[in-house]
C-alpha cells in the first residue's frame, strides 16, 4: 500500500453514503487549521480509483475546495472491487 495525493475528481465513490453534517463541519475546521492528518483509503482497479472509506474526510476536503486528497492506495483486482460493491 502506498500513500499519494490524488485529485478529488479522480476518485469514484460508487456507494451512496450518508454523512453527518456536524462531523463534516468539525473536520473542515480541523483540516483548515492543521491540514489533513489521516489519509483516506482507496482501491486502484485497472487505473481507476474507488473510495469506500473516509467519506467524511472526502466531503470536508471537497467543501473546502481542495483539489487533491491524501490517500492510502491499494491495488486490487476487478473481483475484489465486486466484493466491495456487493
């Protein structure tokens, strides 16, 4: 697994997630003050990035207008992606 900066627009969020507005607001304040402390995790499948965790951090970064987000990237097969989507 490697850590890298990815454009927010390059990360697909295939599962609908409900975010807690209060938690997003708290993260926005924290990120604005000290930056992103914890990377989100994404799967890289055939050159496409899929985010399944870190939805509150992703939303906070998006609302702050950040062009990129720090991610832990794990390569996976299409079969692993199907398991995550199930």
